[in-house]
C-alpha cells in the first residue's frame, strides 16, 4: 500500500514532471501550481486517497509543499 507522500509525489509528477516535488517548497507561491492544477490536485487526492479537502483549506499554507499537504491530509483523516 502506498503512503500518502508517495501518492502525492506521483500526482505532482503527473502534473509537473519538470519539478522535484520532494524538494520544492513553493508550489503555489512560486507559481508552479496554478488554479487549474489545484482543481486537478484536489480531484486526484479525492480519487486516490479518498480525502475531500474543503475550500477553506485551499491556500499556499497547505499546498506549497508535499510536507504541508501530508500534514493537512493527516489532520483531515484524524477528523473523520
């Protein structure tokens, strides 16, 4: 079974194969992920990880890095 981190790495690799998602710390603020990418990312997270991220959680503080996304998903999983 893949970890959340591995799934996120795969998703980001599919969206932007030119970046090293593990090292990138400014996915949103650095302009790598645009609004279309975020919608795609949210959809893929819901499909592959069965986690729904609400609109109030969408922002650079949760989407700028794999670490931030893992933390958010971990928090959401504990709430359910």
